[in-house]
């Protein structure tokens, strides 16, 4: 079985949803160590879980030989999280609108919508056939 690698503010996991809890605990611990407001910690942790789920399932297509890289940068005024997969990339302009009537009852398709509502910035950097990087930014105006 592949293993998880933790280095300072970075965690690397095999492409499996079995590691979501470990990612969540890692992110929450790093943010709590900095005294960040618990509601902001929750927003960031939920967002990271959503993006990592997409990286595993859609980016890396559940291939256990591929990895997902998660790194945190914690500054005094914001937290930046970068999630990188090793998939084929995608065009974020083709994301379905979960509020369209035809999509309301679908079981999936709300992750990016939720992340955009919780975070201050969400950026997609796509390199075709070389993965997707998602950058999440949360301002810390409510810190401590």
C-alpha cells in the first residue's frame, strides 16, 4: 500500500478517498496551531476535502499510483492552499451550474460551487495531460 508523506505544511497522499480523514486532520491541526478562528478552519477544511475528492476521483481517476499534493501557506492575513493532481486536466468553464433546474436533483456536481461560496478566491491552473492545480485563498480578517 502506498504511504502518506507529511513535510512541514505539505501532505502527499495516494489517490484514494481512504486518506481524506488524514488530510482533514492535517489541515485542521496546522490551522489551529496558528490560532485561526474555528469557523474559518471549518470553511478551509471543507473546501480542501471537496477539492481533494475531485482530484482523486476526477483528476487522477482513482489511480492509486498517482498522488495528490496538498500544501498550506499561512500568512498573517490569509491562508493559501494548493491542491495538485496528476490527471489529464479539465476546463473549469465546463462545470455545470448546480442551481440550474435540470441539475437540482443530481447527487453530485456541487463541490466547486460549495468551495467558491466558502473561500475568498478559487483559481484553477490546468496543464493538459499534466494535472490540475487548484489554489484556494481565505482571508483572515477574523483571525483570533
